């Protein structure tokens, strides 16, 4: 069981792992170790798109966030984000409950994963590199 707490939806929930085509927020840089180094305060996605190298997919270099598209996303279950749940469950199986301080994140208040899965999804988030294949 996760520490999921279903929070009411604000006018627009954000996806913390959105492709560049739907991005509105620059969430962080992907480090050589494959972790996200978060950018705070919130910055527009255009900043990330301007600094990304052109020889690799943007999503392999930066993490971007954008409006959750719910039923237009392959991870949407009809009720929640299946990817956020899968990440939270995997994190808790591998590491246990998320006890450590959570990283500073510019979208936490509107994040779909955090709203639905709580701290476990937030703790797992820094390990995600968006795959656009």
C-alpha cells in the first residue's frame, strides 16, 4: 500500500515527464548519472529547449513538465496516471517508504504523480528520464 492521498485537482494537473512537444515547464537537467537535477524556481520549457544539444533527443538531456493530457496519454488508466503509480510502487518495493527530504520541485503543488501517489512518486521522480520512443 502506498502513502497515496488523493488530493483535489487544481484547475490543471501537471505531468512531470512530458515530451518536448507538450512541455511548458523546464523541470531539471539529466545528470551524467541519469538523475534529475531540479531547477527552482519554475522556468519556462523554452529555456531548456534553447540549451539542449541538438545531437540527442531533448528528453534525454532535460526533464520537462506540461499539462496532464489524461485520456490522450497511453499511461492514463481512466482514473489516474498508471506511470506514476508504477513508479511509486517500484520505489517502495526497492527502497521502502520515502522518508528522506524530497527534492525541491517547481511543480509539486500541481503535480499529477505527487497528488495521486504522494511521497513515493516524488522520491522516484528524480530517477526518471522521459522515453519518447
